[in-house]
């Protein structure tokens, strides 16, 4: 969310839900008001899509736990792209970290990289071009988080397509402005979050976030799933639902490097693009969840 989020911490909540049938499940509630989501307090006070989805996820966790099972057992877990950490485009020290991060990604076996765009497009473009030239094995996914319109993107892409087109996996979240663009000229565009799916692209592909959206029983072959960059339990939820959906694309189900090591519990581990199934029942994290002190919601 780095193209929309300027802070160093973010508000979310873990829920432990005791259901009427005696089952107990856990879930992560992590809205992003910067992207138009309700605040955490609004979710608690008014309910709505986020709240309902969080309760549904807790019920799924409770069902798996009651059966003594896990959604990860004997299933193929989707691979993930490498998400470039947030960095300050105005800081030369910060930008110097990017080649190091990309070198580490290549060494670990990643083939696809996702980069947030739109806060400082000229500087981002220069950095992107240099990175593409320096790391020839990587394919790129560019997420604009609605910062530029389809018309603006089309002009930008036309200027830069000679070095970018063959290395671009897809573009995500350019804002629909109602103008018609020659669709054969554009790269593959995926849209994130339900309210953004009004963009009429030639393939109409989508990015689903399992924590906040219902995953259809049949995915388009190019659809992908990503987590909501919330708590690691939310990452585990997204990984579970992507696994159950049988998504064959490289997804976006990692991102724990955004957490300080003393905050996140370590029950998810990465080996490059491979995420290991968490230990425990349901969505996992049993040892960590037992250490928490829970406060009852009124």
C-alpha cells in the first residue's frame, strides 16, 4: 500500500470468536481507510462488509479446528511474487536499497516483482528502468493504487513501452476516467477491490483479497489473490483461501518483512516465492494465539 500510505504503523485487530455451537475461531480485521475502507472503529460500531467477512473467516477457522484439521494439508500452496518494501523516492539512501533488495529476490528464486507506483512517477520510472536493465530475469507487476487515470497511464506507457512492454507482467489499479483507449495497445490490467472493478479492460481480470472479498468458485485463468497486508494471521487466512481456490497464478501472499521481528509471531516462513504452511490447526499460529490476552467487545 506504499503508494497510498505514509505512516510507519497501522491499526488492525485480531478477533477470537466464540460461536453459539461452542466452536472457537480467530481472524484478522485490517481495513485501509487510505484506500476508502471504513476505519477500524467504524467496523466495530457499524459492521458492514469488512466485519461480516472477518466473522466468516473466524467461522472457517473454527470449523477446521473443530475437525482437527487445516486447509493446508496435502494441498499445493500458491507461489508469491516479491513485494518491494516501502521506500522514500526523495531519499538517495532509501533508493540505494532497491538494488540490494532485488539482488536478494533473484538469489532467493523470485521471478516476479511487484512495485507500488504513483507517488513520484518520474523518479519511479527512472528507478524502474534501471532495475529492469540490471535484473534481466525479473518480470514486473506495477500497482498504481488508483493514483493515475487510464488516460494518464496510457500516455505514460506509450512513452516507456520500448523498454517496459516485454518485461511487464501486468498493471494494477489505474483509475477509470470514462475515456476510451485503444485496448490492443494496453498491457494486461488487473483491478483490485470491488469498487474499482468498473474499468472495462479487454480481459477483465481481477485481484481478489480473500480477507475482504468472496472468492468465486471458478477463477479466470489470469486472476490472482493477494493478502491485505494486515497481521500475519491475515496473511495465513489469505494463503489458506488461495490454496483452497486452487489459484494457479503467482500470487501476492507474502509481505511479513513490513513487520518488526518483535511484533510478528513467526508462524509463517518463506523460502523465496514458496510459503510454508503454518503449524497448528485451522489457519495456524496456535502457540502465538495462546499467548495473547483477549479483551471482550461490548
